[in-house]
C-alpha cells in the first residue's frame, strides 16, 4: 500500500516542481507584462498546490496533514487574489496588453508604467 | 528590600517610563520622572556604601546561577558610575520642565520624558549588568532613545545629525555584537566573570584576538574617540539643550566604562596590553584627539559646538590616563570621568539657560551677558576654569592625578603636552568670557533678564559641587582608587 | 578545511557587502537597507555557529538525542527585534529629512547645510 | 548542502541590491533577502528565529520601506560616495574577519566549546526545571528572562521614538467625509476587500494560536504580536486609514503598549514580593513547575501586547504622515490655483 503512496507523492512532487520551473522560464521569456503574470500565476496555484498534495501523502501524523490542508486552502485563496490585484494595478497605471497592431505604441507606454 | 537594590536601580526608571506614558499630563509626568530619578540616585548612594563596606555584590536574575542566568555584579567601578549617571540625571531633570517649554512643542513633552527615562534606564542597565549580551541590549535601549531625543531639536540639522548618529551608533553596536559572538564561540559562556576565567586558555587563538579588536572598535565608535568622533559635535549642538546637558555629562562616560570593563575585567590586563600595542596606540590617539579637538573648538562660532569639541578633547585626557595601564593612571581616568560630568553638566545647563533667555547660543548673542545674566555667566566662567584645571576646582584634581601618573612612568614630554593642551583650553574659554564681559549687548538682546530660579538651582548645585570636590577630594579619590585597585586585582 | 569554514566565509562576504552599501551609497534608504543586510549577516553567523550535524530543532521530543544549541537562537530573537526597531526609527528620520531638506541624498543635504553655514558666517561678518 | 545553496543565493541578491538604482526593486529584493535568510534559519534548525525573521524581516520592514518610498520617491542618484575609501575600509574589516575564522571550530562539529559549557544544562535539565518542550522558549522566558524584558523595552522605545518624530495633530475629519472615502475605495478594491474580510479573522486566530503554542512548538510573544499587527495593517490599508483609526483609536493602542511593558515588569515585581529574585517564577505559585508555566504565559502575553501595539502605532504614524503630506499638497495646489 505504501509503495503506491510513495509513487503517487513522488509523481505529484515532480509535476509540481516542473510547473514551478516552467513558471520561472515563462517569467523570463514572455514578451509583455500580462503574459509574464499568467506564467507566475501558474506556479502560485498549481505548482505549489501539487507539491503540497504530494507532501500531504507523505505526512505521518494527522496534525501535519491538517496544517498542510490549511496551507493549501490559503494559497488557493490568496494566489489568484494577488494576481488579480497586480493586474488591476498595472491596468490602472496604463499598461496595455501588447498585441500585433499597436506594437510600438505599447512599447513606450510600458516603460513609463509604474506600479505605484 | 536591601538585597534587591542592584535590580531596583534599573527597574525603577524602567517602569516609570510606561507609567509616565499613562499619566499623560506634562506637569505630573515631570514630577513623576523627577521622583523616579531621585529614587534611582538614592539607591545608587546606598549601593556605593554597601559596596565600599562589603565588597562585590552579585545578584542572580530569575534565581538561576551565574553562567546560565543573567547576573548583576556591582563592584566599586559600577557603583561609582551609577552614582554619576543618576546624580547628573536628577539635577538635569530639575531644570527640564522650563527648558523644554521653549524648545519642544507642547504635545511632545510627555514623549520627551518617557524617552529621557528610557535613556537613563539604558545607561544604568549597561553599567550594572555582568552579562555580555545584556550590555548589547541595554546599549540599544540608550542609543535608540538618544537618536529620538536628539531628533527633537527644533532646527532641521538636528534630524540630519540624529541620522548620522544612528548609522554610526548601529555600526558600533553591531561590531560589539560580532565581538561578543566570537567570544561566545570560543568559550561557550556570556557571563563576564566566567569569560574572564575561560578566555586565558583560548587567548592565543586568532578568533579571540579578532573579537577583542571588534569590541574595542565598536566601543570607540560609541566613545567618540578621536578618529571616530564625527557624529558627536553636530549631535550635541543641534539637540535640545537639556538633552545635550544630560548626554554630554553621562553618555561618553558609559562608553569609557565599557572600554575599561572589557579590557581589564573580561580580557585581562596582560592580554589587552600585549597582543596589540594598545598602550602606544591609545596614547597617540588620545593626545592627537586633545590637540585637534581643542584647535577646532577655538574656531567655532556656536558655543554649543565649542563645548562639544572640548568634550572630545576631555575624552582624549581619559584615554591617555587609560592607556598608561597603571593604578594611578586608571584612578586619573575614573576621577576625570566624575569631574568631567560635573564640569560639562554645569556648563551645558548654563547654556540651556542662555538658550531659554536669548534663543540661541551664537557667540555674537553672548555679548554683554556678563551684566545681564550674571549668575549664569559666572557658572560658565567657573566651569571653564575647571576645564582648564585651575586649582581649587575639580578639573585641577584630575589633571594633577594624570600628571603624577605620567611622571611616575617617567614620560616627561607627554606631561608637558598635557599642560599645552590645557593652554588651548584657556584660549577657547577666554573667547567666551571676553565676548560676554567686555562687549556691549546687541540691540535686540538689551532687555534679557537673569535665568529663572528653576535653572539657577541645578546650575549652582553643580558649580558648588565643582568647587567642593575640588577641595575635599576624599570621596571621589577614595572610590576611584578602590575601583582602580580592584581592577588590577590588588586587594585594597 | 574549505567545507568546514565555507559558511563563515560567505557570512563575511555578506557582512562586507552590507558595510560597503552603508558607506558608499549616498541614498539614505539604501544606507538603511545596507544596515539591515549587515545585521542579518551577523544573525546568520550566530545561527550557523549553533548547528550540530545530525541535530534537530531544540524542541524536546522522545527518541531524539542530539539537539542544536538553543542559546544563539534566543540571542538572535533579541537581535532581530533590535534590528527592526533601528530600521523603523531610521525610516521615520528619513521621512522627516525628506520633508525639511526635500531630498534624501547625502551630498545634497550636506550641500544645503554647508550653504546655510556659509550664509550665517557671511551675515555675521557684515553685522 | 542546501544551506550553501541558500547562502550563495543571498550573496547574489546582496550584489543585485548594490547594482540596482530603482528603490522599489531594491525594497522588493530586501523582502526576498529576508525570506531567504528565514528559510536558511529553517535549514539550520532555528525554527523560532525563522518564524520571527519571516514575519519581521520579510514582512514589516519591507512594508515600512514601501510606505516611505511612496513619500520620498523611487529614483536613487547614481553617484557613489568616495567608493575607493569605502572599498578599502570594507576589505580591511573583511580581511580581519577571515583571519579570525581560521581558528573557529568547523561548521556543525559537535565538540565546539559552545555545545559543552552552558547549553548542556539547558537541553538536559529544562524539562525538570521548567517543564516545557520548546527549550528556546524556556531559555528566552525563564533562564534569560531579563534579556527579553530589555528587548520589549527596545520595541517600546522604537514606538515612542517614531511617535515623537511623525505624530501629526489629526484634523478631525467628520463622519460623512470618512464614509465618502470608504465608498470611493470600495468600488476600486472590491475583490481584495472581500477576500480580506474572509481572511482577517483567520489571521487573528492564527496569531492567538502562535501566542499560546509558544511552549510546545515554534512561536511566542514576538511572532504573535507581529502577525496580530499585520492583520490590523491589512485592514487599515484596504478600508482607509481614517476608518481604521475609528476602529482602533491611537491613545488606546499606546496604553496597551505601556500596559504590556508594565505587565512584564509586574510579574518580576510579584516574584520580588514573594521573596525570590527579580523574574524568579518558582515563587509565583505553590508548585515551582506551575509557577514557571504561569510566569512564562504572563510574560509572553505582555510581549505579545507590546509588540502588536507598537507595530500598529508605527504603521499608523507612517501612513498618517503620508496622508498629512498629501493633505498639505492639496492645500498648496488649491491656494496656488486660487491666487
């Protein structure tokens, strides 16, 4: 029985860490603000979620398990909210998503954007 | 209750501070802090008597034995310092209410007294404790309240001076923390007494050498010794005058005490003066400090700056006495701590009275003050004479012991240099006297009256003490000698 | 030799970076950040002193024999609080300096002070 | 192995902080620096310290620096202040420290002097003498209780210092003006206010859990105080400073800060009255172990009160100063446009 558990948790941990790495790479390679934020959003919710579930399966006693469940609930609640607020603040300060037709117009707008 | 005196010394001003915050009425808070400081002063007198009769008092906090719990060790050196600090603070507090009336906005008076009591607690805590890390904690309490108090000055330069003092003070405190960490790593204990027993066996390692260097540099930063003194003149000149009067007389003495405590009690005399040429280094820095600081003092147009630079010169005298590493040399340093506190306390309180009446302490505003504020100017004159070291004043006693210590070692040239230093002091004191007595007052200063009674009483108590201890030196010399001998392990 | 002391050397490098920022950078907030880095590296030095290979956190549990040393942890709890207290006071000073000097660069503030000093001396000469 | 990775990451961030000019990015890096050093402390088995460093180093100090940056601007001038002499001083102290590390006991070696002198007693006897599993809390609160008392006074001093520098005589905004600000902010931050409403009770609950769980696991007065204050600060940021001031008025918070210090001091005074030394908990009740538990509980409560109220006071004064500056700027714009 515990072999299955270790395999599942190992698999989940691997997938979770892969998602985190992909988020990091996405942060570096994507062209403009909103796509980069999408990539980071992935690591926040899914990557961390997968790792937490993997850890839950490995946890020995109930207290550790309960704490991990609460951590998962909080990250799932807070992750999307922060991405939302980040996007709203960026939009409020004039950062427009870059699409093919107004390529140059958004370039100069992007460097004037200030989050505050 | 007698057995609990060491802890009550620190706890009474400490608990008085939050109570003052709760009282929240400026007049009531002033009386309450005066009571707390007076109580601390009387406890320090009792402690001094107890130590002089029955030797070292050890008080274990929390009931745990020494290296595991924190221990308060009161010997002659601590008791002497506790007496100076709480005495000066009581006298200075007496004039505080009228002085801050003109310099600090009304709604901040309560916060001023809370911070004043906290800095008093910090200094008493540093001096009384026998645990190395506890020194760092109470050092931070006194420094943080000092930064906030200095920043309450009404001119904008006070903020910049307080910021520079914060940066230099925090670097100094962190150096002391690194030194304590290295000491702890090699011996495994934090109690100073335990450290002095366990350090000799690891004394040859490089780590203990580096920890000694870091502690000494950190303390010298706090001490405003010559190369590291840049923060002191602005901090003392732009702070509210009551704060300057309190810190000029006590803050540097606490740092000198730390220097003496770490070199003599913790690292031991033989280690401190052999591994580094501490003697020649400190002698040179002390003398250099005396001359550079006195010459800059001569060219100052602001009288507070003038006497701040003279404080740095006086610290130079203490460092020279300390670097002799003989019993009389150390006695001279301890005596000069006591005398310097009396001198500078009187002078800066008199300047506070001048600020109260005239508004600022530029030299041009001092014209004709000799006739308009006779008692205050007389106090400044006597304080100045005491700085120079004229006989019948307290300054003469400490200069005399310093010269005898130097002559004992046979260093004639340095004794001559010390006398030259005092000549420089004559120049800058004469500049103030000449303007005050032989110049006509400016037109806007004509109707300046004498300082109110609440200034004159503390100023003149310090001036009379200045003269009394200049003549009857039994108390100060006896205590200083006993402290020096106990540090050298010579049983009195 | 190298592995044994590698931790301490990295801590020394961090200390020196913090000290360099405090001394070389003119911006007042950057100085405070340099101070925080300098203090945090001292904490890391204390804590890496307390670690024992194979020891666990100093919380008594049956079946564990080797614990790391609890005393440096207590000292560092105090030092962290001292660090945040100094940072908070420094930041409030920076706000007040910005209001009265309208700048938080060390050179500009020093310049304004020197100009003010020169003007008072000049006023004194012709008075 | 992991600690070497974390340390080298810290060095990379410190070097990035030197090179960065944009203060906003530098403050973010300081936050990351605090979090990484907290995770380093976890790797070093210092769980209590990691908790405090994360809450204070990554949380409160970054927050305060951000508030200050909104007032003082983001750009840093690039001129370096005589870098060569700075480099020389730094190299000198660095060389001295490296020279000092040569004789240090190796990292992680069990026979270092610190593991043999005072700490064996803490580890072996603390269960019989004090009876709580978390040795750090027992040393913090009982063996070296006076250090913690000094520390509570340090935090209290910082709070009073910030108060003296930044406190502003508040212009009494009337109620409907506060409600109008509240509504205007409402539709702008709708989503995060709802989520915050859901989260704040849990943050308070977690703070109280950390406060009373200090004896058995990582936690204690400091961490609980900071978490408690962060919940109040979150409320103040989202629902406007004036509404937050109405909910938690200033004098009440200052009184709590003073009462926390007095509570800690009075535990010491009571043990003095009962005949023990200052802060000696054995005399607090008939059975020494029960006395220790009672003493530690009370002083942790005092520490929690003071830290929470001082952090709230510090944030409210910084934010109040910012509102004061904007208010002054509007007044200047109004009169400059008027005349």
